[in-house]
C-alpha cells in the first residue's frame, strides 16, 4: 500500500507545485519561501527543536496557547511552527514573533521530508488536528522522533475514506504515535484505523483554551464609537466567494427594518480583499475600507475589514456575529471567538470543519443555523431589535466556552514525559503539570 501511495504522490507533486506557482500570479504570497515546500530553506537554530504543525489560520490560532506554554516551560529549546497556507504562515509569524521560527511543512515526498528533518531536527513533533501524512510519519518513526497528534479528530465523514486506506494508515500509525483525541468518539475512530489503544487518549479540544487579545472588548467598543455610534452593527466574518452576495442581500433586507444598520464584512482571504472592494463598488454599495483608513459616515452601509489579524477586534465592535465559510461548502470557521465575546452567533449549514463545536453551540442555543439570505436577514433583524435576547444568547455562548476549557492542561501533561524522555540535557518542565480528568461538560463538547 505504501508503494502505491508513493507512486501517487510522485505523480501529483508536480501538478500541486505548478498549481501553487500559478496561484502566485493572483497572490504573490504563494511564491514566498516556496522552496520550503520541498524541504529546503534555512533554519535559524542549532541542534534539535520542538516542532508544532498547524495546517492553516484556525489551527495556528488554536496552537497559540500551546506554543506559549511550551516556550515558557522549555525556554532553552528552539521551536519551529509549520503550516501549509500563506495566510496560516502570516498569522503564525504575527503570533509567534520571538517565540518560534515559522516555515512551511514539506510536501509528503520522501526526499522533501528527509531534507526537512535534516534541517529542522525535531526532537518531538506535535501535529494539530487531522493531518495524516504517511511519509512524514514514517520518517518520524525511522529517526525515532516521538510524534503526538494533539487535539486530534477524525470526522464521521472521513472515516470511510480512511477505512478504504486502512493498510496505509495502520503502517503510518504503527510508529509509537501518541494520540490526544478531542473526544472518545475520535479516539475510537483512530483505534479503528490502526492506532495503538494504549497510546490513544482523550484530552479534549484545545481550541477552547484560546485567550482573547488584551482589552479586546474595550478596543472593539472604541472602534464602534468611532465608526457607528448609536447604530446597530452586525459582523460577517471569514466570508468566501459567493457567500458575500448572500450576506449583502440579507443586509439589504435587514436595513428595511433597521435603516441605520451597519454590516462589518470581513473576507477570509487577503487575496480577495481587492475583489470584494471592486464588487462593492460595482454594486454601488456605500462602504468604507479599513485598509484605506476610511471612516464610516451615516450613509455608509458596509464597513469592509480588509486587513489581516483584526477579526476579533471587528467582532468586538458588533452586536451579532455571522461566521462565514458556512453558507458555501467550505465547512465553516471559528465560532468560539465571537462566542467568547458574548455575541449571539449565526452560521450556515456547512460546519463540518468543526462539527462538534458547532453542534454544541447550536444545541445549547448560542448559535442559529440559517440557510439563505431571507433566514439570515430575519434572525439578524430579530436580534438587532431585541437587546435582552442578544444578552441572553450571548451569555450562553460565553458559558459554553468557559465550561469546555482545560484541554491544554491535559495535553501538556501528556507531552511532559514525551519531551523529557528525549532530553539530551536538562529539559525537565519548569513546573509540574497536572492532568485533571476531562469534565463531563468537556466530554459533551467533544462528541
């Protein structure tokens, strides 16, 4: 099975590489550090390191607390954070400046993976969520590098695909990999595809253990006072192509009931900022662009958040949050940040990127599913016109986030002996790490 996999990746690698280069004509960030995708590139440290991999922006954000804790506990050990996407790399560099070296993970080609290991020299590999790369895992086993899958999950949708490739993944998982699964169900799915039951644990979802930026609420209030004093404001964050049309249609309907309502529109990918600006101009929508320092006036209908790394700030300026990637089949984005800010949530039906989190928030009444512009407009209008209801629903979301924290503590307790066992010098944690059992509430969140 592995031989077949090698044939497939060798055939696909040139096509993927060409596709990345072509995407660079639209977004030059795809050309930056391109050689790292084949295991090349320099690393500014000597000796071995702790390596954390987070595939894109959401996982990078989830890894922030973990990276900071590891840096505090092991201050003398270099750290490397890898990602796949340019936006993930940009966010990682902003979050981890001075804490870790950020680079791209290599394509899963044997030569690329070997070059990456030669340069980075990981002492321990910590990979977040569902990133199953057979050649990378094989190299970890060949070099004796402990591999921990942190906050690991396999969705019910994916288990059929993994089952068909069970022989390949059993081989990949056979190298003493430690799995810190989000839920008991995820742990069982990993065992089903070949993970060692004795090395498979349930620690919970570290996405709940994020910290809001300092003074986020106060800064959001100040931003609102500057741009929309006295106006109802709703935020559509992490939106995608075709989704913005639905949102703008909904906003026109919202303004039929709330004539002064302001929509804060935040596209997911920086490469699309100019595209969305042009679409708003072409549609004749009065808008102000944050990137240009423009200020909203009473006639402004849309405030465009066309900057990177400010989504939480923009959420904090709103009354209601719609989380994008969910009205189109992208799978949805981070519901937890606006929930922690106490905003009532709206999401489309496509939430498979974080099904467990979405299911929990929906079941508890913190989030409402909307499938089209009419449903979105109706719920936004209801919430904008009912402050007590906004407060009630927002409080539920905050409570859900707080009740499900603790996965990071359990993960660090699992990592401590793994890291200590690889130490060539004094690498004991700076302080002891306890591993409290997951609460019943946390278990519910991870179903």
